[in-house]
C-alpha cells in the first residue's frame, strides 16, 4: 500500500482563496450555486494550497536530515524524477522529469531526499529555468559536492492548451556545477540519463 498523505489547511487561508474562486466562477458567467460547482471554490482553494506547499518547506533542511559520511567520489545519479509544477505566468501546470547527479565530497545523501528537494521547488509558482537553477544551487550549497548536474524535461500546458497549442513540444533545461562543467563528465552524465540500463 502507498503512503497516504494527510493535508492540514489553514482555515483563514482556505476561506480567503475560496471567496476568490467563487468570484472567478461568477465572473466567467457560471452559477457558483449550481450543484456541480457548489463545493468547487473550497476544493480549488485546497488544491492550490497543496500545489504551492513548497513555500512552507525548507529543501536544505531536507538534505541535511540524511547526510552520511562516505568515502565515495564517483557519480551518483537519480533519473526520471517525476515533477509537477505551476507556470507562474498562466497558473497552468507543467510536468515532466528531472535527472540529477552529484559527485560526493565526503558525504552522500539519502537517495529519497533528491526527489523531495525537486518537489519542494516544483510546488511553487515557477518557470522551468528558475526551477532548474534552484534545485542545482540548493544541492551545491548544502552538500558541497565535487560537482552537480541537472536536466529537466517538461511539457507545459500553457503551450499545449492555449497560445500556440503545440501538444508534442517538450522543453529541456540544464545546469552544471564543478566537475560537470568539464566536457567528459558532462558527456558521461548525458549518456547515462539517455541509457535504458537493465
């Protein structure tokens, strides 16, 4: 069985956002009192709070909670980390995968902490470029590794549902620090994230 996450929502925040959604629904020409929409403002309020819960979390603290001294100085790669975020320009989702590698410098971090850091930064109003840099900088500043690398591939609903309406477009961003700024190390990382290892 999977872990069931229990959410606690601040009552005053929920009520404030709920009123805003009620007004939005009304302004769009719908009837907020219609049966199907009656509870929508509250549901939407809670959903928005969940989708932006990263503002209340400390990614550096998450990494520091699982640091282990280890004499290992080769690449550690976690790839295909699912991410879901909201574009700050249209409040529409973008989603995809992050691939993160680092070369330890005396300490390794619990593997589950890297996806959690991705979630913290993704659960904010974002642009993909900043999201990429924030994750990289947090890992660099907290772990102080020999090098760190990240590639994010994501599809943006603001491009797919509106505007240019290009359903098959994927945006790729990358950032590299330390050893990964060297061509050979970066090439090894890129080859590994593209490989289908069995």
